[in-house]
């Protein structure tokens, strides 16, 4: 749903980097270069960003009954 606060494997805080990553990749930058510039060096953190699907907007359309 939303990006986790910390990496599941190593515990590094990553949530504060998600908005900048998403914005820069949407503009057409290479994801590898963006992650390098943001300081995401570990494979576990990089896979968290590459594998994340942002579904919060879709889930927000449904109301709890």
C-alpha cells in the first residue's frame, strides 16, 4: 500500500526518499542513477523501491462499511 518506513532486511530508514525517487523517475531519469544519488546502496533497499507498487490511491476509493 504505502512505502515502509524502514527496509525490511537491514532496517535503514527509506520512506523519506520515496517521493523524490518517484518524482525523478516519472520525469524520465534512470532508476539506477536516482537510487545511487539518494544513497540507496544495499540490494535490499533497492529491491524495496523497485518492487513497490503504490496502491494507496486505489484503496482510498473504497469506504469501510
